[in-house]
């Protein structure tokens, strides 16, 4: 099986994506920073709106469609997971972390609003993610409380010390160290993979699914999450800052372990292809009727490196 | 009605507190930092364990007892709200915020573990709060999903841009400004009050309660939250660093607006007493059979300033 997308499914994905992307942008614009003190709200909106590929929301919505999930639940979860992603970028870019000044082609939040405001905006975005998932008692919603509780559980686990934040801590501790492939994989499983896999699981949680389907979707999400990081490492080497919309070559400059350093450029590309094949195989055994959007999203993640 | 506690109820409170405090410490120790990468877990535990008066958890547990709430739900909520409080202190103390080096008589987290680790520890503590409230599917729990969803909603609202983080943003924007009493009250309603009031509401959410009781408990929480901040401002002037366990006099040094600056020391004390009376009046109209622990907690908050 070729991991590279065919023109037909690429067209299909770009067609499929239009409505979900429009829905997510509209929902984020309606929800982010509203009711916040002026400058904080502005910093929150700056960090979230009008930027990013929205891969995680698309994964939530594609997974939810595959299982026939409730649309409102999926849209809330999609926005919530994007807020977690956005807050992690805001905090990651701060001087005490990566000290980056450019993100999505714009000055980073702390450059634009100051460090204190960036810290608070990130904190408030994380809280808002959970507000979206569990609407207030006076806010009308069709999402069953069991779904709200499950989404809260999945998101918190994916974001926390046994997920994204834990991966960042390992990353921090590993600067300048030689990691084995196992150690590198474990770091990325948490740092990037947990939230990507969590996105798929949250989409799946928007309906009842069989254990078989849930396990297959988890395997799909894990493979895709790792592939995403491998591709990111490749792009950090081969792309320039203008294309990336962020500072290129910073992994090497920061002496960070990467898949390219470990496997070489060709080895990293081959590994990304193998992971894409794993993702497709997982979808094939899910027993779900229509996983085309998920398949196309996996292809798109890999294609970025080719 | 005197707002100052009588010796009898003080004894009663110290007796009542023993079991809740022991339960909270044990639960926090069982939950915080477990499964996290080594240094991150250590920083999280350092930030949370073995320190603090645990006022917020006690409010959750007292409110839950008053309404006959489910003990497991209340304990999870109590720990969750303490984690939100603890993360806010970690981030508040960082150089880009208050730049404080002493907290609860110990070096602050960023002094002990470095800024990057402090940032991540705070982020991970916030996520963990929501993990505690909504246990994973494979974790046994007796908490109904409706309660989990409601607790998630209340905690997220209290912590976010329309709560604690929003109040911190207003505080940040108001350094060096002359605030009116209304503006100062609005800032503290969010910055400190939202989480204290949220604690009471979360306790009340651990059982079914009438609208009357819920409204009365909300009013109690709001009055207590504001009183807490007024007393904090008083203590910042009259106490020394050793007694406080943190740097005293820093509000004036940072040119921050305070109730003492606005009302004078005696005026601030009188205001705290009025708020305590409001809190007691709210309990009296709640219709709940036994609100003694909540009453005693309100008295204890005020007594600190006398």
C-alpha cells in the first residue's frame, strides 16, 4: 500500500474539509475570548483565530463522522482540542521554553502582548477547552452528560503529565542528550502523539462504538501522531522558515534529538511511510463503514514530507 | 451579629477539619505527579503537597456535607480545586508575573526547578484537576456522569478568563492605576473570589439542591471570597514575611491597588466584618439543616485579620 495520497482522494479531502473547517473557525470565533477582560481576550483570540491547519479538529470531526457521532459534541470537542494545542504553542514559544518569536508567520503571543499576558492567555485557553466540553447549566446543549464526562476525561489525560505536558517535560530534559529510538518515540508519543490520538478518541466518544472499533481508531491515532512528529523533524531540516511559518532549523540549533538525526533523512521518510501504512491498516480492521476522511488525513500528514 | 468566631465554634471547626484535611492530603499524595516524567512529577508534588491551608478543599467538603453530597465526588472536587489554586500560585510567582522567590516558607517552584519546569508543572496541574473530576473509563468511580460534567463546567468557569485567570489579567493591567472600589471589587471577584465561590458551588453540586439553597450558597461563597481578599490586603500590611510564609508588603512595593489603600486599615477591617455578616445571613436563608462548618470557615477567614 502506498502511503502517498492519490489525486482523487486528495480532491475528496479538500472537498470534505470545507464545511468542517468553516464550522470550526466560526465556533472558535464565537467562543474564544468572549467575556474575558479586554487585553486577555485579545491575546486569546490572537493565539487561536485565523491560523493553523486545524489538523486536530479535523481528526475529531472525521472520527466522529466515521462512528456517526453527535455533531454538536464533535464540534465542541474539536474546538476544545484546538485550544489545548494553541495554549501549548503559546507557552512553548515563551523565552523560558523555546524562546521563539515567529509562529504561523506572525510574532508570537509573548512578543505581541508581553510574557505575563501570554502566560495568562495560555492558562485561560486551557480552562476554556474544558468549558466548551461541559457547557454551563444555563447554556442549551444536546450533548449527553455521559459524553461530556468522557470528553473531559480524554482531553485532560491527553493534555496532562501523562500526555502532552509530560512529553514536553521529557523534551526539556533531553536537550543535548543522545536518545535511543525507543526514548525518542516515547517522548513524541506523549508530546505530540497524545493530543492527536486523543483527538481521534474524542471523535469516537461522540457515539457508542464497539471495543474493536475504538481500539482500531486508537491504533490509527497513535500511528498518525508519531508520523506527524517524524514529518515535523523532516520539515525542520528541508523547509525554510517562510514555508513553515515558524523558525526552521531550530531543532539542530537547540541540539534537540530528532528522527532525522537518528535515522537520516531517507530513513525518516521511510519510517513515516511505514507509520502511514500502519494507520491505514488500523482503519481497515475497524469495521467502520466509511473511514475515507480519516484515511485522507493520514495521507495528508505524510505527504507534507514528500 | 459578631463576625468574630466564638471559642466554642472555633474548637468545633478544628475538630471538624481533622478528617477532611487528612483525606485531602492523602488523596493529593495518591494522585499528584503519579505517572509523570520524573522531574515534572517532582515539581508538581512540590507545588501541591505539604503546604497551604487547604481552604478551598475545606469549602468544597463543608458545602457537600451541608447538602448531603456524595463523598467521593466531593473529595475529587476538593483536590481538583486545590490543584487549580496551586497551579495559579506557581505561574503567579514566575519572573514575568510577580517574580516571587518565597511561598509557604519554601523557595518557589521556578527557583527550585527552573522556569520552564515551573511553567509545565502549572500546566500539568491544571489538566490533572480535570482528570480527577472525570476519571478514565477504566478507573472505578461512584460519581454519576452528570455530577462529573457539572463539576467540570463549574471548575472550568471558575478557573478561566471569566474567573481566576481573568481576574489576574485585570490585576496585571491595573498596576500603578487608581481603581475605584467597584473596579477593585470586580477584579477580586474574579481573581480570588471565583475559585472560592466555585469551591462552594462544586460542593453543592455533589448532591441535588434546591434553587434557593444553591443561590444562598453562591451568595455565601461570593461574600467569603471577597472577604478573603480584603483580609489578604490587610495581612500584607500588618504581618511580616515569616508569619505569612511569603514576601510581605509586596502589594505596596508593586504599586498594586488594595483595600487598605482604598479604605484604610480600619475601614478594610470593618468591610471584612460586613462581608462575614453577609456570608452568615446567606447561610441562614439557605434552608439547609447544618451549615455550621461553612459558618465556622467564614469566621476563620475573617479572624485572620484581627
